[in-house]
């Protein structure tokens, strides 16, 4: 992939990657995008039958309670067992790697154990706050959804942005709508067997535009011909080489219906100490 | 507590309570409060030794991984077992109740089972987005922290707001700083045995000001002389009668250090279907 | 079901049911059945894809470790999340009930909460040790397996015992082989959709013979035309009225292959305080 | 430790270690030890506050139920999250190792991952069934319990056996009573800070006598001056070099009270596929 790397760009000790691009000035500008005050949640339900990488266990929740059916006080709580990469979620920069090195050159074998991850873990990300941009590829192509294995190229991203009248800027968080989440509802088996998504030509585009985060309404952002795939080439470069954040299993349909293409976006992962990712409920304020 | 109730105010079927107060107009005004673009996370670390109601289990996380120490690709994920009321968290309107009725009069025995909660569950809250206000009671009293069992009254809230030059408005989310989180760090046993917090005189104040959410840097927002307490009278009225959201175990020190007293606040719970609450990472944009 | 009840038989406070029948004298006699010293495990693997009631979550296990690939010491442990009714397991006498009463007349609403079960819980059973008897119904019928929905009657049990030359005695633990576990391997979907098993005519037989435990190579011992079934009439009487222990998802094929029809049987549930059941690894010593 | 190894003794592919010593002939002889038919459980309660290595999480169990307080049928189940090394438990031969090699020379880095352990895992042990012997060291020394850090030597074992009139035989499972479990009840903090137990002189004794399993009423069988200890030298040799099974946190007091010194012992671990150990409920039939 040649020079597709941000290692060392923010110092040899950096664990935050593209988050460094989100300056207060950009946050302030993004807040200026709020026009109507309408709020959108981009999260799918976090539940047993919610979207989930098929090799992982399904989220397990039981409710515990006392005082039900009695006079006097009562309360309810839940016990949840889940992957940190459950449902709509965000990958930490330690999540994916190759050749025993994670983002910025830290050795996986020095920093990843059962007890947790001591470099690039999710708790390095207080939040991603900035300008979010929706690229509605499905609408631009005039289809309900792209098909399994259909790649989206850098050129597609440029043309879609142009058609929407959107100018991509450094520090943007780009949300790509493939329409694939409707397959989750209509044909779960197909959803779990592959997906449309970004091809590797978009990696140079992400670097050239200094994108902070890239999300999609599918399981892995990138195009997959089968699940499990032989390889995740986009993950390898985007996370490990470029230090960019991936947002997966997003719900983008309501945003698309409103043609909301640029907005203030707030993504606040749980502060899981030494964790590899977090379920998220990304919030758009339009 | 007399007429301290919002039952029926937003319809007999309402499950969202004070969230109804957060109109797009208020959200838009809150976005206008962003001046510097500085972002704050109000979450404590979500980890085994993080703050936790002592009767609950501690959060359990193990990291799973493959490919460490090898050439080729590798990845890491976590398995988390936790209460939905873990660490910094938010109570759903079904969390606390009395006499077998939850907020808006639904029967607990009809709606709360091990399988989940079918009224007032946390997934009714896409997000709380609006104006947040910090009332730094500890600073106003000139102490590092209030002491265990020290109550905060409605009058205290008014005087502190006046001293800070803050005008409380309908739709506000009020964050009360007691300084108690420093006891968590210095004396965990004391933190787990009681706390300073709001007394019941503040309930009428919450209703009069149409407050959407009330949070604090302690375990239960309300004053507790011991843990477990005999009763949680503030919980009973605030959650069950008024339908107001409680935010607990907040980290408010950095906000206080910057004297950030009003700001855009975004609280995005996990969309746990039929859940009783959620860990949160509340984000302030100042 | 008329007088099909053992309530009060062993006192108003009894929580052990048929376990009271297992006198030291019977245990001693059962030990005398050991002829060859061959040991059999009747447990299926306890794993994600092991047999499991389809409405329950699948067993979740991750291995945690340190020191792998290093000089010096290392160790491995696992974290398991499971139902107490996972895989091959045993029902406690509180597991199934009707009309808010569990075995021996205790009220369910007094004794069953999220915190555990305070009557008839699994920790009342240190172990079931005694004479085990295999009734190989599939072999007796000359089939590989009975078919989905095929009932086994009291008369079938008597005829099969006679054909095998076995005399049923008070205190026996009876294991019924339907051959159904081969469907688990060959057609999991069918295994999860119903089963052959005991019909309700066997309930009087269990009572008349003073059987301590009844097990089978299926999910629920009793015949099911579909899963979930409308009703579990055998469970209701066997567990709640008679106080008999059910052993489910047994692996009985090796025992059958050896024509081992009577033997010393040891069933040792985990001592889960206030639990509703336990995974088990029943051991036959022939 | 010189020639203290059983590697290769039962073949290069062996994963069962000392279990190979338990021939049907020995099992049959052990069944002949049953005199009274009295049954003992050697398990401590498996519960949140049960004995547990302090670096591990505490066992987490919640009960789920339906139909409580209603007419019609109802049921209860539990959800358990636990370490496989919870409470009274058994170590698999993969549990402890050094220099990246587990029992019989398999490489840890080839066989131990988050997904499980592919050599020497607990599912290689259908059961341990044979002659059990109790060596009541505390009684022999005339004390309620040995003190923290007090070692038991090979000579102690011999003298205690002689005093009890017991002849140690090949294939025995030896249970050593230190009295330490009474400290668990009276002073949990002390229980968690070290223990009396076997010193390294007993390793040659275990090998010379061809012992199959060694258990004790403490957390790690071996003497510990502190927890966590710097090293577990007994674990290293007993498990990894000799392939012997360790049984930990046993309840031996009732056995000692009855002066039951030899008996049929049945230890049936859960068949956790690729697991590193299992909670157990060891059963003595005397």
C-alpha cells in the first residue's frame, strides 16, 4: 500500500490516531451546522437478535428485579454479557493488525493479553465529535441497496459527494449508506454471508482527505464476498496503518430519508479500560 | 409529595417522560452554546474497580485475540459481563418504582420480567441532547467535597446557580458537583458506605423548573446516610412520579476546573432493548 | 392426576423429594453392582454448539491465559457464561411448577426471585448415588431412534425391562434411551423442534416404583410434538407433584452398545447456592 | 527437579496423564471399599462469596423465571458467569506450564488461544474414579489447622498415613486436610493471603507412589507464603511435568469427623470442550 501510513505523524507514543485531527476549531464549526435541532440515533437495537458478526456470540441480557407485585419500593436492573464489538459498534485502533504490529508500530505481543490491551485501547477515545457527512451511495445509484460483494470505489465516493453537493473536508467523519441494513431485516442469512462496501481504492482517498472515521450500514465497512472472509484488507490499512476509526452496523435510513448530508456527529464509546472497542449509539444533531 | 407527578402529562401511553421537553428548538439553542469547541467526557472508567453500587457485581471484561506474535493478520475483541447500571450510567424510567406501578401508572407486574421490561425501558431514549448546566456546590460552599450524609436543598441549588450567574431554564439537564468522586479515589470504603446528595426538597424544584435530567458525581444523586439505604425517597419521586432521568457516578472535576457552567450536553445510552438502564459516556461540548 | 403427589410424604419442610429414598443401604447395594470397573460419562460436550433448549442462549466460553510463547511460568483459565440448564443437566425441584406452588407446596412467589431460589434449590442435592437402570427402548423396538412425537408408555417401560431381564426396584434411577441423540448430530434443526419421550401414563409408573430420577437422551425427557410446546405436563407432575429429578440431554449410546443395563450411577450437580439446576456429568461404574 | 517427569510414559500423544493409571481393575477394587453406603460431597458452595483465587472474578449467578405469582405453569433457570477454576475445582493438565510447554511437551503457543485449548484440555477427563485416601494432617498434628506458610513434607505424608493405618497404593487419589477451610469461614482476608500446603519434597513422593490426583482444603494444594505468590513450583512440576490432577478448595471436614480414610471417590468435571479446568462436586462413597 506504499505510503498509506500515519505512523509517527502524531509522535512515537501516539495512541489516538485520526482523533488528533479533531481540533476544537473543527468541533466549533461542526456545532455551527446545527440548523433544525433534530436529533437522530444511528444505533441498531442492542439485543440478542441484533446485527452481529456471525462468529461472535449473540448479546445476552437478563433483567433482574425485586418488589414486582408488592407494595413498597422495587427496582430493576439488567445483567448483560456481550462482545465489545456488539451490534452498532466502534473499533479501537488495537482491534485489527498484521505482522504482530498494531497502529503506530506497537508490538501486539507486548500489548495484547487476556487481561486487556495496553496500547491503542478504546479508552484513548473520550469521544469523536465533529462534522459528519452522509454519502448515500444507494440513493446516488438509484437502488434500494447495493448487492452482496459490490465494491464502492474512491471515484464512487467523489461522484456521490458531488451529486449531493458535499465538499469533503479534513477532519470529516464519513458515513456511507449502502442500503444493506434492509437485508438484515429481510434476509438475515444473506446479511451474515457477505456485504457490499468500500474497496481498497478508498484507502488512499481516506488518507488524502484526512478522514477521522468511516462508518457504514454493514458489518465491516469494507466489501466482503463471504463471511468469514479470507482477508480484511481494508481493516488492515485503515485501522493499523492509518489509525482511522471504523463504525459498523450503523442505522442510516432515517438520515437518508431526510437528506441530512452534513451535521454535528457525536460518537461516545464506553470508556472500557484496555478494551478493543465498544458498542456505540452515535448521535446526529442536524 | 402532593402533586409531584407528571403522569398523564404527555398522554396515557407516554414512556419517555421528561424527554418530551427536549424540543428541536431547545436543542438548537443548546448547540448555540458551543463557544470553544472543547470536548469533555463525563464518564469514569468502565472497569472492574470502577464506581459501582456495592450490592452489584463488578464489571467483568476479558480480552480475546488471535494472531498475536504471528505474521499475518490478527484481531482482538472483548467479552464484557456487566450490570446495565455499571459505572457512570443512566436510569431508565422503569428502574425504580413503588406500589407495583412504574412511571405513568403502568403496572410493574405486567411489564417487568426476567425477559426484559416492556414499558419505560431505556430504548425509549434515543438520546438526551440539550442544554447542560453544572452547579458546582462544592466550590460554592468552598470545600473539596461535601461530607457523607450532607444534604443539598432546593435553596442551595438556587443560591449556587445565582452565584455562578446561571439562570435555570425549562428543559435543562442539571449536573450537581459534590466533590464526592475524590472520595472514590482516596477512600473507596467510604464511597461505598453513603454519600452527600440532593434532599427531597429538590423534587419540587425539579418539577417547577421542568428539568429533564439530574446527575451527580455520586452513586445515586440523592443523599444517603448508609448503603444500602432503608429507602431511596428521591428515586421514588424523581423517576417514578416525575419521569426524570438520573445520571450517576459522573466525573465532573474537569468541567468544574474550567468553570464550564452551561454547554451542549449529549447523553447517548446503549439501545438495550427492554433494558432498565445503560452505562453512558456523557459528552459536553463547550 | 389424582393422587400423584409426594407432598408431605417426607415432612412439611422437605426440599429433597425423591432423594429421601436413596438410603445408605441402597447405595451399598448399588456399589455391589460394579463388576468390570468400566467407567462411562453420560455427558454430552458442554460447548456453544452442544444440545440446548432452543429458547436459551448457547453456552459461552472464552479462554484467558498468560505466559504463552514466553519463558517462565504461564497459566490458562476460562470464563464461562451459561444457563444452569445447559447441555446435559439436571432440574432442581424448583425448576418447574404451576399455580404458584413448587414441590411440597411452597409458594413460588415467596421463594423465587432474581437473587435465587430459597426452597428446593439444587444445593439441596449433594449427589444422587444409587442403582441406575438403562431401558433401551430404541433397541427393544428395533429402531435406530424413535421418531419426533413418539410417546413411550408405562407399558413400554415394563415390556422393555422384561425383555432386558431387569426388575425395577424402589430407589432406582431410570435412564431411557430413545436414540434421539443421533438426530442431534445428523439434523440439529429436527432435534430442536420436538422429540420422542415419555407420555403421561408413565407418571403413575414412576410413583408406583418410587423412582428417584428419570433421564433420557433428549431435551426434556417427555414427548414433545413441537418446541416450544404448549405445555409440559410430565414436568408439572414429575417435578412439582412427585419431587422426582429429571436428567436431560444424556449420552446413552456407549452404555447401550455394551448392553450395560444396571450399574452404580453417580450424579453430582454443582453446588450452586439457590440455583434452579446444574449442568452435570453423570458417571456410570459398571 | 531431575527425573520428575512422566512425559512420554503413556505415548507421545497422551493428553490424560495420571488418569492412565486408573485401570478398571483398580476401579473395581475401589468399589469394594464401600462399607456403609454413606455419601459425602466434598464441594464448597459455588456462589459469589465462595472460595476463589483473589485475582479472579467472583462467580456471578442470576435467576430468571416466569409464571411466578400466576396461575398456570411457570419455570426458573439461572444464568451463571464463572471462571472454570471457580470454588471447588479441578485443574486440567493444560492449566499451568512453563517455558511454553505444557504436559507431555506440547507447545503452549501452538495450543492455547482465546478460542480454547487443543491439548490436555479438561474434556480429556471423563471422570476420575478410584480409591480416595484422606490424610488428615491437622488431626495428626493435633491442631485445628496448620498456619499460613506451613509446609507439609513427604515425610509428614508418610507419618500421617502410618498413624492412620493407611497404605498408599499406585492409582490413589490423595486428599490432604490442613484445616485451612475453617479460616475461610472465620477470616476470609487471611484465607486470601496465603496458605499451608504441600512443599516441593512431596513431588518425588507423588511420582514414587504413582498418585493420580492430589487435593486439599486450600486454594492451590501447595504452601503459599503470600497471594499472589512469586512462583507456584509445585504446580509447575505436578501438573506440567508429572501430569497429575490437582483438586482445590475441597471441603474435607465431615470426612475427617467420620475418620473416613479410604473410600470410593468419583470426580466428574463438566465436559467443557477445550477448557482449562472445571468446577467439581467430588463425591465420596464410604
